[in-house]
């Protein structure tokens, strides 16, 4: 959104904002919503053109999706090499003001004279002192329980003796906990069919690994779940090959039969339904998997017979 008014100010936060242009004239302010690669380039072009730019992003940092990529298609260029100069330019440009961890809450006005209400989420840090070390992320007491002092080691209130024995046995089997964290999590996930918080807290307490680190590994892999699942997980493939072979009809039929939607579990904890992007057997499309068993070229009429096996 652009405005030709001098000092047009979308946030109300900077009534004294002084737009600047190469010609020395005030030409107004612009709000660019989304600070991915396109938003950053747009902000830089506008700022170079003389507009005062508010570059807004809902994430705590600018960069968007591209900052998570390794290479870019089709040239195979290093993503960070492409975007790093733009990150720096956006941070330093005198005509760009970054508004991160915020969202547009409302817009009013007309072309050339907009007022935008911005909802800023609490960062709970003093931005003038922040060095970007991320220590506050790993130690956030509201997101991750504050680690106890050694003398008051926490044993999850729901950790039954047999659960504790199970985890202790794993820890006796594997002394290099950090190097084999994935294996430990797989075993615990297999035991519970998900990763309950109290088991992760116990693991953190016993091994000294930060709970935040364990959770970051858990949330990185889609094979792990922090929510309890049913005895059998039904995975309906919605990848391209299965999609063209009408896997949507399979999903709809299973939803009707079990009375649950994608990501839900039946009341008796028997089945959890989920959709996946590819089961790795596209030649058998449409495919579904229940537990460890994969079924290919499934027709809607086959479904009740397949479910009956479980
Ligand atoms: S797209 Fe369904 S198995 Fe690959």
C-alpha cells in the first residue's frame, strides 16, 4: 500500500517518521507485508525510490521461507548467498523500518490514504540489548518448564514405575545419549505410540539435555508425535500420483466410516487418521498404510474389508 501524503504513517508508532528521497522530497510511506525474498526486494526498491517503508513480518526474523532452503531452483544457487545481502540491506537502509513478530490487524482508508493497525506480539526481550544469541528461546520458562535445581530432580507426576524402568533400561543400554537421541526417542515413541511430555521431561532430567533441544528434535521429524495416537495409524496418501487416482474419495469414505477427520483419533483410541504426501509406492496409487502394512490400488469398496482386519 502506498500513500503520497507526506509522513503517511501506517503504524501510528512513528508520527515523526521523515520520509526521504534522492530528490530530497517527501513522497510518503509504504507498508510491505511479508519479509520473504520478494517482500525484501520490494522494500529495497521502494526505499531506494524514496518511500519510507515499513517492512512487516509475522515471524520474529525476516527472510521467510527462502532462509530455510539450501539451494534454489533452477540454478542451484546457494539460497543464503542470494538473500544475505538483501537481509543486510533491509536492516541498514535508512528508509526501511522493520516490524517483526507482528500482523496486520486492520486497514482503513482509501488509495493514497490508508491507516493500518498493527498487532505486535510480545517478544518479552529488550530489543536494544538483544544480540540474537537465542538463549532466551532455549530457556523460555513459559514454553518449556524451568529446569529444576539438581536437588529437586523432577519425576513427572504421571510417570508410572514401569515407565521409569523402561526409560532407565534404555539409558543403561546407551550411554552416548546425545549422539543417540534419535534412537532413544524412537524407542520411547514406540513404547507409548507417541512422545508424552512427562517422559521427555524425565529424559531431560536424567540426561541433562535441555528439554528445548529434545523438543526441537521431536518437532523436526514428522515420524514423532507429541499427541497420543490410536492403536493403528491410517495414512492416506495425498501425493500427486495418488491424488490423480482419486485418493480423496478414499479419505472421504474412511472419514465417514470412522466418524473422524484428518489428524483425529477415534474415541476408543483404535484408529488415528492422517494424510501424507507420498508413501513411496506411487506405482501402487492410490495407496494407504495402516500401521506397518501398505495397501496399493485401493478402491473405495475395499476399505471396509481392509479396516475389518484391524
Ligand atoms: S503419491 Fe502416493 S505413494 Fe507416492
